[in-house]
C-alpha cells in the first residue's frame, strides 16, 4: 500500500494567494482613506454651514452674532483651548445691551435665539467636529497686527486634515496666507508664507482659523 504523500503550494498557488492578500489589503487601505476624506470634508462643510448661519443672522439683524457692541467684529476671541472654549453659558439669548460680551458662547447663543441653529442643542455639541475638535466663532488678527477680523477657528485638528482644508479653500498649502491659517495663539494667526512647518508629522495636532469675512 502506497503511503499518502503531501506536497506544498506551487509557485502559481503562492502567487495567487499573495495577489488575493494584496487585493484585501488594498481594499482596507482604500476604505480607510475614503473614511478619512469623508471626515475632512465634513469639517469643511461644517465651517461653510456655520459661515452661512452667520450671514443669515447678519441679513436679519445687520450685525454678526456675538457683535454685541455693533462695531463690525465679534467680541469673543477665537480660542485654541478646545473643549474648554465653550461651557454652554449662555445657552441661548441675544446680547442684553450694546455693551461688549466677550463670552465665546455668545455667538452660538444668538444663533439659537434667532432660530437659525437648534435651540435644544448644547453649544459644545453644536461645535463638535468629526475629529473631536471644536469650532469656535470669534475674531482673530494676524502676525503682530491689531486689526481683528471675524473668523471661525477649528481647535485640535490633525495636520493632514488642516492641509486638505487649506488646499481646498485657498487652492494651495500655506499656513500663513489666505483664508485658512494656523493659529499660533488664542486669537492670533500666522501672517507670513509658511508651508505648515509646525506639522512635524501628518498626525500633529494644530489649530486653524477660517477668515470667512475678510482677510486680516
């Protein structure tokens, strides 16, 4: 009786297995890229959505939400303090007077009071992005300047997402020029040509600002 012999994979069979593994890995990586691109696009859409809300408020009340003293700029600063930038107080309501109200919750509260944003949503939830970052409505300047411009900041966003948004909105990568810039302090943006040199890796977390009204 002949013994049963076994044989290993042939080169053709190994090649087929490797091709299948490559296809599976390629599909997984492609799927991850699609998810990340969708998250980036969502943040950009959130920026544009808030911008549209700001202009809707402006059309109704002839001022920006949070511009309590009606001088043309929002009284609250943009901030790089992430979640702590907002505490949901005030939750809703218009400026009590023409006096300045520098609370970073005020623009959100006024948008809710105007029925432009949901009245039942916490400001911290309204401002939350796909990366766990925060949108902060306020004002910022650039470089050593003292001229403040209305802006929307995104606190704590990975560099690869910041670069993608910069490229999409400004048409190129420059952290210190255009409407998308890196925040270097709570309300100060870069004002010199800088190709995101602070991004030591693509996962480095930065703060960016979107000058939706006009350039500083």
